[in-house]
């Protein structure tokens, strides 16, 4: 399970973290439960004073931690290598250290053994959204991350933050790629109220599917 930030929406109420842990315990005690930091866990006012303390005390990063806080890390499960980025405690667009680590991590992979590379974090790479600040942030992420996505042939990217679902074509620099490329999927429909009203009226050419139904993404990787 990969939970893309904004985990419990406790926003300062400790009991909500306990209730959230009770809700996920059956799953989290039987399969790896991986998380990224969200703005409602982070060091800003969006966490209502939590400043990451409940989040960082409850969740530990993967097998290849990059920092003492473990807010970005990577793991390999069978045919899939998953890279989890930090967009809150050490935002990837501001962190030279995180970008260096990311490139080293991607460069170290033997793609003959690990054909699928999945990268994810909280704030989305592609959204057709009416919020100018969200779109501006997605453009910053494109500028920072897409050269590495292209260079290391990343397969799939997964994101949260916006409470809708949106999947792209294989895409780079907002252009669909006829010969394949990274697909970006916004999966922000996992519990909080969805926000269909924030979709733009015009659907961009790179947006293949978008909706506001509550749900989650199920991704299956095979050798083919």
C-alpha cells in the first residue's frame, strides 16, 4: 500500500491519529504500508501545529533511506522499484540533496531485473485544476523532475493532494508521447471529500481520464 500523504487529517487532534491507526491496522500489519509526507503532516500551518511530530513518530521510511527524517526513500519489491519523494519537509524542488539522491538511486537500477520504476509524492505533477497555485507548483515539479523521468525511463508517477482522480497519456513537457513514456496518475480520492468543482472546464490533451468518485488505484506489474 502506498498512501500519498495527508494520512489522517488529524490537524492537531491526537485522538484522530489513534483512530486512523486502528482503521488501517488490519492492512498495515499484513502488507508493507508506505507513506509520503503531505501538507497536513508537514511543517506549515496546514498541520495545525503538528509540524510532523505524529507522522514522523509513527512511520518509518523504506530500505534505502536518504535522510534521518526518512521523508524520502526507495524500496524494491520484485519487479517494481518505488521511489517516494518529499514535497513538504524537504521539498524536492528546493532540495539539491534530494535531487542528487534521486538521480543516484535511479542510476543504480538494473532495468533488466527491475523493469518497472514508480515514483510518487504528495503534490501532483499533472493536474487540470482551477487553482493557480497548484498549477504553478505542478509546473515547477515538471521542470525539476521530468529530465530525470525521461533520462531514467520512469514508468509511472503517483500523486495526491488534490481530491480527484486524473490519469495522463504517456507524457513529458505536457505533450503525449506516441512511443511511450511516464504516465502520471493523481489519486486523491481515498477518503476526504472529493472536489469535482476544481476541474478545469476544458480537458487538456494529455488528460486521458478524470473523475471525482471515491476510490483508490490498484496497480499490477508483470514481467511483460
